[in-house]
C-alpha cells in the first residue's frame, strides 16, 4: 500500500473514532430528552384530568414539581388595586401582557393569579368582580430572578411576578396561579403547554444514521485502498516462454 493510502486510512480511522462515539452519546442524550418529554406530557395530562381541590391541600408547603399544572380552587376576594401587567408574554405567537391580580383567600393568604393575556396595556382589561368569589386555577412555579421591574417602566408594569417580594411579609402562596374559570372577556386564557413529542426521537434516528453511515463509508474506502494491493499480489507471473520471447 502506498504511503498516501496509509495516511488516508489513518485519518479515516481517527475520524471514525470520533464520529461513532459522538453519535452514540448524542443519540442517548436525545433519547433521554424524548423520555423526559413523554413523562412531562403524561404528568400534564394527568393534572388536567384530576379533579380540582382546595389550594391548601397542595400548596400549604409551597410549590413542588409534582403538583405542576394541578387544578386548585380558592375562595376569597380580588384586590384590583394591586393589579400588575407582566410584560413580554407570548401567547399564540403574539407578544403582549399577562394580567396578574392579587386574590386574598378567606383565611387571609395572598395568592397571585394570572387572570389572562392582553395584547396591549390599554386593551380594555376588565376589572375583577367584587365580593366573595370562588375561582379555579392551575399551579405554576415562580420563574425568573432579579428585580421585578426597572425605574423606567410604565406604572404597574413588571417583568415577572414574585409572590414573596410582593407580599411584603404577609402570608402568601409561593407559586403562580393561572386562572381557568372564569376568564373574563376579552382576556385570552393562558394556554396549556405544547404536548407534542418534540423532535427528539427524530434526532435519535438521525444520530444513529450518522454513526452507521460513518462505519459504512470507512469500510468502503478502506476496502478500496487494500483491494488493489491484494490484486497485485494475486496476479501470477507470466510464463517463462513469454518472458524469453520478450
């Protein structure tokens, strides 16, 4: 085999050593993400079909992942004077505002309820009903970090809701609650998460094909490099009379 052929095989072998393990690791990672997505979807579906319960049964110890999207009820009254608009919230592909209104449970606990989405701060946001109300909400975690807003923001607009900061020491629920019933028009109800399987299973197949293709190409090229040399060794020498005649 020529020196150039040997260098080519060495280079291909090095590439194969990198590509095949990489495809295995990446394929396993995407498979785990696929399983995690399936588990999340199953949990959301189970939460959607579970009967709503009083919030105290699930939230007295605060938020935990196992109760995400569970439906709970609360009885108390709205406090519209504390209403805030959470900026840069995307619903149905549009950027707008989520209307966050404090709700005081009959036992005095403060709950922050996302009442719905509006495209603009002046989009005819209705005031919550007065008097004692019973609402059905779903549980979501408190997200984000840092200050709630900046000094240059318009009044009553914030970047996120943090019940612990807004409660100022008063009893509160350490979770975000999204209103399910009743959501007043023209506010848009906050959607359930996307329950599709996502692209991860397709990526598993893709990485598997990459690894198999790398092996196939390697075998074909190496075989092509070695075969001519073998053919040279296998060719019988010419007969003696032909050599003499020459």
